[in-house]
């Protein structure tokens, strides 16, 4: 049975996993939904009480009934590179592709419905708190007065985007920034603004969760950093990422978070304070892990590959007798 990876063409993180899948002899097909109608084709038939569907890419044909898992890594917009792209065609292509895949018995990393919900920052914070993870005081508002009052209660704040990367081409990461004490919050009225109590961190923590396995790495804060430099992604070179053990109680909370969110994969970011407390910042349901694996040697790609390669229980396997090209 085949592993299907949905991602863009240039994705080093996916490349790392594909190497392990090939090494273990597991068939894998990789495609970008953006190439639908321009390099990727699909067909599905429901007749006599049974569904049969197929995907074709690069001269290979794979049966949807023969999928063991689907990794929704970083797929493009369905039919985004079609000869005549349009919002209507995108919706049609998305309905066809993901609707057909939902009809399979494949396991998802992560299911599109769960992934869509998990992207919402307010939802993340509430779930993390409910699961026992420490969460900094946070405000999301378009009321300047509410922002000013929040700043009076928590004078040391950071501001970050609610949604993540800025949607330009290519997408641009928007750094978390420290809020100056004399900030005028009038502009808050023009768009939702996320303010959060700054954690005076001594280290950043990246915890990569793959199923039940948790792989955490720690990067000590740069001692000479400027006060405004709070985002580890934009910090100057300093201490390397190093493997670190996950405290048992926190590990239980993370696994509860994954179960509640129905996620098979999550990249958790924490800020470690002077007391050693790990404060939850966010969980990216499709976050990168290559940079952590390169520096720490943690077998994250292999762990993802092993999860994707697990056999589908025999009672759920649909035998497809339609002739296909071997994948």
C-alpha cells in the first residue's frame, strides 16, 4: 500500500521523510494539489455500492483504495497552476480531491478538518489551558481602549500576528515583536491585534510530536540579544538546538492536546522561564522540523516515516481489482 504526500515541489522537510520511506521499501507518491489539471489527474466512480478512485501524477497511477496514509504537509491551492485558474475551479478541485481522499481508509497526518481548526490561535490557547499547559495572558482585540488597559495590567508585552505568515508571494514570516512602553494603540482599530504578556525566557523549546512520540529540543536564549529581539527565528546566531527531556506532566498535557485536537503531528513552541516552566506559545500542525533534526540528530524524519508506513488494519483494506500502473 502507498503513502501519499501532499506538498509543494520545494519542501526539504518532505524530502527527508521520503528518503526514509524509500529506504524501507514503502511505495510513496508525492504531488501538489496546485498541479491538478496541469500534471495531476483524478477520477472516481461510485457504482454498485462501492467507490473506486485513482490519482495520476508523473506517469504513475495510484488507487485511493490502496492508500495506507496521507500526509498533508504543505499543499498548494488546488488547481492553482491550472491553465485558467479561478476561485470556482479551486473550489471544484478541492471538493473533488479531498472529498475522494476522505472516502479512503487511509490514516491522516493531519486530517484537513482537524488541521483547519488547529490553525486558529484563540482555539489553541483555550485548548492548551484546558490540557494543563501554562499559557501567558493574551488579548486579541480591535478596541484601542482594551489594548491600553491590557498594557496597564501587563506592562511588558509582545505583539504577534493572529494567523501566522503574511500572505504575499512567497509568504513572509511576521516576527513576534516587543511592544514599546509608550505605544499608541490607536491603529488596533484597523485590524485584530494579538498582544501577549512577554515571558522573560532563558530558552526556547521546540517540541515535535509524532503520534505518541515526543522529541523536544532546547535553544538557550542569546545573552547579548537586544530587548526587542524576542523571536527565535530572527535572533542572531547563538547557542545550538540541543535535545532535552520532556517533563512527564507536560508530556501528558501535550498528548492530551493532540488527542483533543485529533492531530497526529504537531510542532509545539514553548518559552522556558527562569524557574524552568515551559509556557505554551503555539502549536503548528504542519511545522518544520528539518532545522532541529540537523542540529540535534533527533530522528524526527524517520519517526514521521514510520508513522506513515504503518500498515492499514486488514479489515479496512479495500481490494481494488481495476488494472493500474504499479506505484
